[in-house]
């Protein structure tokens, strides 16, 4: 599927696709990356800007 696709705004990754139902009445949903930077930084063991 397409889950995990990146939402980019002005060249910056701002979201990761959480769900996607292939139907025009159901929009894709995204998880806001900024809300999870501390977790991502801890897992990657490198600073995330």
C-alpha cells in the first residue's frame, strides 16, 4: 500500500501517511512528524532538525 508516504510542504517533510482507503470519500490521514521528533531522535541516535 501507500502507507508511509511522506507529506512535504515547501521542501520539508511534515507528515507520514498513516492510513489510506482507496475511495474518493475517504481522505488519507497523516501523522505530524514534529510531534514525534524526540522519539525519532532517540531511535536514530542522531539529532533531527
